[in-house]
C-alpha cells in the first residue's frame, strides 16, 4: 500500500500547484514589470529543459550500473522527473510572491511541503527501489502525469505572463 500512498501525496502536491496558478492572473502586471520578457522566456525554457537533461544524464550515467529491470529504471526516472518539475514550479511561484511581497496561500505553501520530502527521500535509487521495486507500474504513470501537467503549467505561465496586455 505504501507506493499508492506516495503516489497520492505526489499527485496531491501537483493538484495544489495547479490550484495556485491564480496568482499569475492576480499579479500579471507586477510580474511583467519585475521581469523582462526575455527573462521569463529563459526561466520557463530552463524549467522545461533542465529536468529532461538531468534525467537523460542520470539514465546514461547509472544505467550500466543498475542491476534492476528496465521498467524499474524508467519508473525511477519518470517519477523523479515529475517530482522535480513540480517542486521547481512550486518554488518559482513562491519566489514570485516573495518578490511581490505577498503572502502565499495555504495551497501554495502545501505543494512544496508535500513534494520536498518525496524528492529528498527518493533521490537515492535504493530508497526508491525499496518502495517501488515491485510496483514500478505505479510510479511510471504518476511521474508521467506530473511531468505532463508540469509542462502544461509552464505553458500556462508563459501564456499568462507573456501574453499581450488586454485592452480596456
């Protein structure tokens, strides 16, 4: 049952992140004044590419050393990719509020509080294998959902902040 609980916590953290996106609409203009268009583009592309490149590097580096099935390796990479991206996005939204001198909502604070322990605990592969070793089929969809929703969140950030200002 533990793998299912971990997946529930991960997806709950993701849902809270998505719920926090309203901050972009509420503070669109101050965010635009704080960061240039080029800076927002580079930050969002970096958030998208960095986890993918890190996952590829981990795969290439550790794949010959892992004495586990390919499915378990894929489970580890996808789960960590999804959790790292979710954490990065949650911290970025908190950073925006900090810079705007605004207090974050409980939902916005809860997302990283749920995801940080997962990233910290499961980063060593042995711990991940201890929990998901016989359940890799549970971690793969969770990681993929987290990654795909994270990509959609990045494009939502880009759409909200980089879109032309509405005419009044």
